């Protein structure tokens, strides 16, 4: 309320005027008859006079303000609140929230956890709606291991793979999917079956999932197998190992393959055509009908030096989708190799293991023999035989025998060198514990022979006619050594001042002078005939007095210079089989010192070429001596290499 100053009591006329003014009326003129004024005054007094007969202070009266909009807004807000509360109450009463978390539709898998490989088995996938409302839509997807072969489903899948569109499911509705098939995986492995149910409750606009898993163990098989092997053998005895496989199931099994892993020192017969991967023999079987059996054999001899108990491992199975072998049957056999009569030892270039050689390089064969029996060995004959590893392409020559003609103590015929009693008299009757060695030196063929991918096997063997007075006619062998030719890649390094046509490539004084700069052009040329190279790198450092002008070109790869190490590096990621050569050139600026006077100065230190033979996964290394100002191949600079003062 507005505040006003208090006024003294007024006359009735003044009060009436103020009342009219507050009402927005212009008070009438007070010049009226006296009787009228008296009547008006009496009327106002009757209206405003209080119980004590006093008159109120009419100057304090303010006009009243309307507040209807406040009441209207309050009523509207109250009405909205009532509506919201009613809506939530109705939703809670008619559609209670259950908070689905993937458990509304239950999924379960029934079936054996123990897999018998090759035998058909059935799995049941059950589903049920445990919610208190219908499920609007549902799908079921079942995932088996990749080696599972499906033979029957009920009902048939309605989607891709093993998937079913189940549609709507009422409250407590349920069903079963039946899947039948056989596993073809590997013994001893573990895997799992998974079933995923995707569903949408009728009162929701989003999907939920249920998951079921069944762990499996591959611990049985319909295939049975065993290995037949002799109880005892001697090195040189012909050994036949027989692996039998039987199908005890109700269905035929196709695509079978046997793999037999032989002990170290077992040399298979050369007539065998089965695929060989290391010590493992791979033999195809094909289809094996239900209730039938078959067998495969591996034959050969044990090399000398093998003795004691040895083990043979055989497996039968199929090839998986990723190319891996999945064994369905596993068998082992152990037998004894007795100490032999004659021990043989073969070494090639200092190793008794498989090795590599360079085209044109030296090959040193070291042969050792010893009578390990307690009796004389009579009429012994020793042979070193070289044979190609691959029979598909037999090269004309394996090694250069001309280098061995002056030092060979045996008799050579083709790629076989032999020694008998005529070359080694003690071979007529070799006493117990008698031993000896033979050295044979020859050369590898040159790369100009054009033979690519050359590899051969060195086999050392001996024939024994009798042990004491017992005729045995036994042949014993040492462990063969496979020898492979490395790539013939090499590098040529040259420095020039003039090109072959006589055009200047360098600059500065020639002959070079102390304290003055002379620039030379250095070239690196890689060449090869055989095998792809990778990680190719050529390096050389600059000597004192030499500097890097920064000029470098190459037809492949990249040439770089490291200032800290003063090293030039030419790098190539690979040099393919069909690329026979590559080159790089760069300039070197030489400023001779007083110490270089009256002699040839050094332009570039030793060049080192290294790479990997991609065909053999073996390193290739070549080096080239340092370059000097003595440019013998440069017609224009020949004789002008000595540094002048």
C-alpha cells in the first residue's frame, strides 16, 4: 500500500471532492445552495462516520488492483500436475516396467559335451517365453564349430546359415530346434556351440538377447588305428612300418589322409612317391566306408649312429577349411635300434646338417668310418652319392668335378665316388674298432651354367658283405645332407673420372693435388641370375679427406648419406626373380692431404653388400675392396692416380 502524509480532518465538502477525484470524476462546483450542501454532508456522514462519531481520513484511500491472472495460472499448473500423476499411476497399474535384460526369452542347448569325431550326433536348442506378456518378434541363431557337418535340421532354417525366424511367442510359449551332424575336428581339442535368441517384447520398441553356450571336448573318434613295427632293427636293415586304420562308425568318411612322423636317422626308400614334409610322410587315403579298414606303409633304413629306443607317430584325419591337418586318430609305436656294425659320418663344409653353398664356391666333403662291432667286417665298399632333391627337373651337373680330379682317392662315375679294397686295403677285412677318414674337395658349378634353384642331396653309404663268418650283405648309410645353391647375386664397384665414351664425369685436377678438390663418380652394380632378393643393402664409408657433394641417382631403391657415420647406403626392399641387375651412382669429392702425396689416395672404403635369398630364407653377403685413385678401367684417367704436391 502506498504511503501518504497524514492530513487533519476535513470538511464534508472536501471529503466528497476527494472521493470523486479518486473515482475519476471532476468534482462539481461547490457553489450550490446551502440546503443542498447540508443534505450531502449529512448523507456522507451517515456513510463514513464511525461508532465514535469521527470521520475517516479519506486521503489514505488507494484504488484496488485486479489479481485474477495469478489465480488462473495457479489453477492451470495444479491441473497439469494432476494429469501427470494420473498418467504415471495408470502406466504403473496397466503396464508395469519389468526391466528386460536378456532373460525374458530363455535359450538352452541339450546334447553331449563329449564329441566322438566322425559319429553323427543330435543337439536340441530349446527356447521359452518366461515373461508376463507376449513377445512380438523373435529370432534364433545357432553357431557350431567350422568342422561340424550338418546332415539334418528340424525345422529347416528360415535365414542364412543356422538361423530361424520364430515370429511372435505367447506368454509361456516354447519350442525346440533339432540339429544333427558330425564333427571332423582334431582329437584333444575343445570348442563350443552357441545359441543366441533375439526378441522384442510387445510393450517395447527395442530388442533384447539371450545367450546359451555348450562346451565340447573332442576326446573320441570312430576311427581306430595301430602301427605294426619290428621289435628290434639294426642300421642298414630294411624296415617296413605298417599303419592300419579302421572306420567303426555308421557313415563313410571321405577326404582322409595319413601322416606318419619318423624318428631322426630314418632314411626312406628312394622309390617312395609320397609327399614328404620334414620327417613327416603324408599319404592320401581318400574315402573309408563304414565298417571297413585299410593300411599304409613306409619303408626305409636307419642310418648309422642311431641306436636305442625310437618312436613312430601316426595320425589319420582330414584337412580343415584353413588348410590345417585335423587328426581324427592317433597311434604310436616304440621299438629298438641296435648298435650297428659300421659307423659312418659325413660332413660338408664343416657341418653335418643341411647347408647352402655359393655358385663357384668350394665344397669340402669329410668322410669318417669305424667298425663298431666285435668282429671283422669283410669286403667293405664305401660310396658318396650326389642326387638331385627334386626329380622333376634333373640338372645336367650338380658340382664341378674337375676340381676333384687331382685329389680324389676314389673312383668317380657320374655323381658317385666309391672306395673299395683297391683304394683302401683295410676294407678287405676291417678289424674291430678300426677307423679312418677321407677328404674330398670339389667346386660348386658356376652361375654361368644357367641352373636355377639347384639343390642336391649328399648320401654316404657302405656295403658290408659279411660280419665275421656271417654273410649279411648289408648296406648302411649316414644321415644325408641336403645342399642348396644360394642366389648368385654379386656386386661390382667402380670409380671413374671419364665415362666409357670419354665424357667427363668428375671435376678438379687430374692427377689429384694435395689440398685441391677432385670429384670422382662411383658406381655400384648389382647382378644376379637366380632367386628373388629382399632387404637389399649396400654400404660403404668415406675415408678421411673425402666428402659427400650430395649427387646420387639409382634406377631402384634409395641412396642416402649419414653425416655422423660418414656412410653411404643404398637400400632396396626387394629385387624380384625376373630383375637381373640394378645400379646406383654417386659423387665423392676427394681433397688429398700431405700424407697422400706421391701415392694413390683412397676414394671409398670397403663396400659391403647384404641381402636375403627369399627362395631359401638365407643371407647373402659379398664385399668389395676399397677404391683408390688408381683408375685402371678408366682410359682417360689411367696412369693419373698418384697424388701430386
